[in-house]
């Protein structure tokens, strides 16, 4: 659906999705995992005319793909590491994403304050190289700033000892809503996508994967799916399916993922009342710190800590929170306190291990993605980052074709493919710094505003109509689906989200006639609102 299309949004009636899943169809491609990589691959394959099914055990983008720092970037620190090819690819994909999802992504200026005389020229030259790699795809020129200009752009920056700064450009986006847009765009291209449907096993013929068995986690209905190619895109959980594949063939596999936890804290906009983000290139322990304006709040983060437990709701550790607050205090004139935290959330990065990786230092492990094809033909992809999701999808399909699991079909079909809601005529510029409202719906905003409850305001920028739209057209099944990923209230203000949750649950009961899991959401909201103690 293009920006000019008058087609109404595709309905996502659960019973109809499950009936399609029951049909005796042999799919070209079955994808396990509904995060950025799986959804990107589903869209690319469907756009090439392949018959595609995607299964997600929870909600789309429930895991890592909804917990990013919300940046569309080439990777300044990868440039410092000398990984020019990764930076160049990411900068190219940054432009593509901004063009294809202008209602969900926009250019964003960053300011790097300098407290030592050498920092401005040193980092400035590096960022000029960043501009050079971007070429015509650049979003703006890097500028050297004096002390007064730095304080003008970052009104609450720590002024003591400030020498100047550097301003450069990258992008910002809404990760969970982009994931949803990818899912809905793939569905419009004929793909079948089903959330809350867990893959329980793989099926084989003559030692080769020929399908899978899945179960609707809400009704316990089981389905057997046949497919010429199965892609394991389960993020940090890919090793679980790889282990099942290895056991089925009598060939144990070594884990390929070293999970890393990243924590983010959200505070009110008063701590950084600016349309510019603050970037610290090197904290006391060598990490990168961001303070990013987003949807009327400010995101502070992130951390990089090895994590062995693969929880769907990972909890922030006290030392991670203390690190973010402590580092923020070094760069903001008014330091955020524990009492200022509106929401705190953690995500797990699926970093790819290599034999010489230091298991205790995930900062050194590759941020690039990896695609493996097992002896059975199971294709596994993990690693990478949101910015390059589209290129990763093309790489996955190329591996499938090279392994003769899919027919040879030319790629490049998603380079100029706008996602659902893309309003090319009216790209979003400033909306991401305002409380979330209809701007994130793009060309569908008018349709949402026409639904029942458009005038019932549940919270600033959030109406009853948005809940109904989520249930009818956006695959939402639970209170968490709505408040965490269809709108981002849980990530912005967990206490506010808990306050509106009972009304959201009532609306979902009317729309779906199911238990919307209110109590489960309230427990999650309590976790997001609680700062861990020592």
C-alpha cells in the first residue's frame, strides 16, 4: 500500500489467520521469529512473489527489536574500530529506511560536547570522515562548535570545563512500530504472519528439513507446516532451534550467540529540552552514552553486559542503572535521580561468537550478522542491527538460493518499497519529540481518527480508537501488545501505562472476546517502574 492508496487497512482477524495456517499448503519459505530480521526477510520474500509464512511465539518485536536506542545510524564507533564496510552499508541502509518509512523515522542531529581541547578536532575529523562515507546520502554536514553554540543546542549540558563540541547527523525511528509496519506490508504482499504461535519442532524427510510444527499459544491448536526452506530468525534464541536440529541429526551444535544486555532509562524532557541528542563517545569504562529526545521524553543509555539468562523480560541490574545515572551526571547540569526515572527497560543483543572472542567482554564481539546453513538445510541468521535489517534480509535469501533451497529470483525489490502508512508527501520531522499521537500512523491517521472512540482521550496523544485499530488491524492480542508496542507508553512512562491499562483491557475484551492479560501487564509495568536496589 502506497501513500496514495485508498485501500483500507488489512484486517488481522485471528480466526482467519489460523484457518489459513490449517490449509494444506507447501510454502516456499517458513520463518521462525518475528523481530526485525524475520519480518524484513518475510517482506523481501513476499515482494519477490514467494509464498511465505512467519511464526512468532510471542508478539512481533516482543524481544530485542522493540528495545533499541531508537537510532538509525551508520555506527560511529564501528568507524573508530576500522570497520569501514559495515559503516558504509549501514549509511546506505539508513537512507533507504528514512525514505521508505518517513512517518516512523527522521534525521536527528547529535552534539558531542568536548571537555578537553583535543576532543573537538579529534572527533570532528572522524565525523567528517563519516560524512565522506555517507556521500550524497548524508543527512547534514558535521560542524565544529564553540562553547556557546554547544550550550545553545544542549541547554542543560554541564557547562563547567566545557570547551566546545561537534554536531553531526544520524537518524531516529520507532522500532516496534516499524516492525509492525513490516509485518503488515508483508501481509499485503500475501505473506501469512501469525504471532503467539510457537514453533515446537522441525520436520524432516531424508535428513532434510521440510517443515515445522507450531502451536497457537492461546488455544493450544497445533499445526504442521510444510516448506521448501525454513529460516531460523529467533534472535538471541536461535540456538534453541539449532540444538533441536542438531539432535534430530545426531550432530550436537555449539552455541553461536553471546547475549549482551543493554539497559535504557527514560526521564522527562526537562533534563534535555532540545531537539538535539547528546552523545558521549567514551565513558569512564569505554562505552558510548546517549541522551536522546524521543516522543516527549529523553532516553538515557545504554549498557553492554554479558547475560546468560534469555528472559523475554530481562531485568536491569542495579549497577547498570547506577552507571547510566552516574555518567549522565557528568554531562548534564541537573543530574537525573532515581526518583526521576519514568521507565527502565532492558534488551538482549544477539552478538555472534567466534572462537577467539572474549566471553567476558561483549563490547569486543562482532556487531555484524551471520548466516549459517546446517546439513539439514535449516538456515539460521542472527546478529546485526536494526539499521541494516533490509540488507540482512537480502543476504538471508541469497544464502537460501545459493543452497538451492529457493529458486533464483532477483533482489533489490525492497529498496524503493514504502511500508504501510508511509506518507511520502508529508515526511515526519518533529513529531518524534512530541507525545505519541497520530503522526506515527502516517497515511492511516485519518482512518484511525474515524474509528469509534477517537474523541475518548485515555492519556495525552492516546485514544480509545488507537486501541480498537490495534485490535482490528495490527495483530494486538493483549494489553501489553497495545501499551508496549502499538503505542510506546510502557517504555515512556510505566506508571501512566499501568493507570490506563484497565480501560485498554475493557476495550480489548469488547473487540476480541478474549482475556487480554491485564494482570500480567501490570506486573511487567511494575518492573519497568521499579529501579533495582543494591
